[in-house]
């Protein structure tokens, strides 16, 4: 969802600005959330033209990864040769493509081969783009030394502990994709990125000033891309309506970060001990289709009964953006998926960061530097057995909800974010610049 959501938003933003937009859809999807999201998008915006992309045969067992999302990216990458036929059948003809960063090295040569400009959409932070751009050169110097702290020229050092875990294994499928995509960035006609200058000026300057790596095409900040799809209230929002203003902490770890049952129980106890009202989205499986266990089984029989006066626990999809914009919500315990960070910024909601996998520590660092929240660096990370205790979680949640200074600085960033996405703001101008090129 972290990749799909910004693509849907970009499609709507371009269409709103009088571009004729075709949207390549891929079937089958990995998660139910993806299928629903695409169906909702196409129903709400019939002017977007769906192009149905059928994948070539793919045997996942041939690749060094068990991550269903990395494997799906690989399946799409290996179907790139089918793209020209799809494009040739499109009327009116397509004049440029915007391709996800994860597909860059497979799709860029094919798109260039049919004579079309190819832009990349980088769906994470500019700090992460800097790591992606520099990483191929970095590992070329390491020989057998393995990955340590990575000093990004013109920016800062990403500590070893914040490097996504798969990148420590040179044979991992994600490492192969990341390095190949990093190597080909210079060949793109431009790189659109879902961030904004007030949050990541330094990284954007380093990228565009040729400091990170020479010869990059323009890196154009167009974020945060604004959510485009409304929703129908739903029981979660009704529950929020009944809560006092700025009293609720929202807890979610995104669409692909599962938590162990032991850790979930400690988190539940921490939320209870914090004394704060809370809305907690529980996720115990990486892919939502496999989420079968009932909440009672995960949290213990009496938990929900005990907390029902001030806590709502839900399993499955919620309308996160509507939650973050709700007047009752004033804190967010987040894994720091990049979309979640930018959505919190847009609504000035302070974050207590608990990054778990992938780029989330890099994002948490950007978030904390930007004055949007607190990051407890010692909390557990992928590959670690450690269980963070409930009393510690409760204390930090209370701190998040009571820190007036933090609330003020998050609100300040919120105002800057809103300004950035107006037509005359930095990201609004970025989008205009891109449309001008089209
Ligand atoms: Br879960 C969930 N409702 O219940 P991130 C997510 N979202 O609207 P991730 C909901 O999905 P990656 C839910 O608002 C955001 O736009 C959320 O993206 C929305 O994290 C998106 O925050 C999730 O980037 O993806 O899912 O971990 O690993 O690609 O960053």
C-alpha cells in the first residue's frame, strides 16, 4: 500500500490538472487492501483509463526471498517485455510513463526502447532516495566487509542499525533490486518524490546539487500527495466522534508490518497503562488475506472488555487519513512508513516512532529531525527477538500525549506542509513543472 497509495494520488492529481491519465493495474494483487483500493479508485474516478497488465509466468521459488511483496515486484519486473504491446494498443497514445522505483531497472530500458520519456516516482523519503542512489557505489568498495555505517556524500551517515535488514545480505532479492534500481537512476527523465522542501531541504539540495551522485535527473518534490478518495464514516470514525478533542492516540504499524503475539500483548498492556484513550489497529500477519485469528485469541479474552471505556481495538483496514485529520486524535504510534509520516505531517499529528522493518528507521530519523515526533531508538527491529515491555511503552505514550512543545512543533510543520501542497507552494510548483514537461 505504501507504493500503491501515492500512485493513486498522483493519478488523481494529474487528472485534476487536465492530464489524460491511464493507470496500469496488475492482477492478481498480493493483498485484499490493494484490490479494494484500485477498485475504489477506478469507480470514483471513471476518467482514469485502466490498462490491465497480465504478468508473465513466474516461479517464486527461484528467488532469494520469502517476502511476498518483493516477489511480486520481481514478477512485474520480469514481465516488462509485455509493456510495449500494452502501450501500442492504447488510444489516445501514451506520451510518457511514470514508473515505480521498484521497477526502474526493468522498465526504464523498455520504455526508452519505445521512444517514450520515463519518469520515476520515488514513494519514500529523499533521505532514502539518497541511500538508494549512493548504495551501488558503496557496496562496490566493500568487497567482503559487509555493510556498515553508510556515509552519504553531501548528506549524513546512515548508521548500520538503520540500514534495511535485507541489504546486509548481498544475495537477497531486495538487495539485487535495490542496487539495480539505484544504478539506473541517471537514465530517468526525472524523479518525482513524495516529500516536500520544508521537511527534507538538505537531502533535496544534496540530490539536485550532484553531491550524492553526479548526473541525476531533476529530483522534483511533489508531496505529500493528497489523499484523493473520500470514505463513508464507518464505526471507527463514529467512535472517534464520541471522544473529546485531542484525547486519542492512534496506533498502527502499516499494511505490511506484522507483530508477534507476545509483543502485541505488551503493547496492549502499555496502551492500557498509559491512561490515554486509544484507537489501535492490530496486525498479526504480513498479508491481510492470512489474518484469521480473532482479537480475543491475540490479546486475551478480557482485554477488550477491560479497556472498552477508552480504547477501541480493530483488525483490518481503517481510513487512516480520516483518522489523522479527526479532531479527537492528537498522537500517532507509527512504524514510520513514509506515507504515514507525510499524512501525520499534513495534519500536524505528533508521532511516537517505532520503526520495525525496511526504510522505516531512515524515515523515523527524518521525522524526528523535522520536529514531528519522538523516536525511541532502542525499541525492537526486524530480526531481533527482543520484546519491548508494556510499562516502557505506556510511559512513552503518555510523554507523546502530554508534550506541549512537541504538539506545537508538529503543528508548525503541519502548517508548512499544507502550504507546500498549495498551487503556489514548493510541491504545487513541482507538480506544475512536471506537467509542463509532459
Ligand atoms: Br494499515 C492501513 N488504512 O488500515 P505506509 C494503511 N492505510 O488507510 P506501509 C490506511 O496505507 P511501505 C490502514 O494511510 C498509508 O497511506 C495509510 O503506507 C494507508 O506504510 C498507506 O505508511 C500505508 O508507507 O507501506 O503500508 O508499511 O512498507 O511500502 O512503506
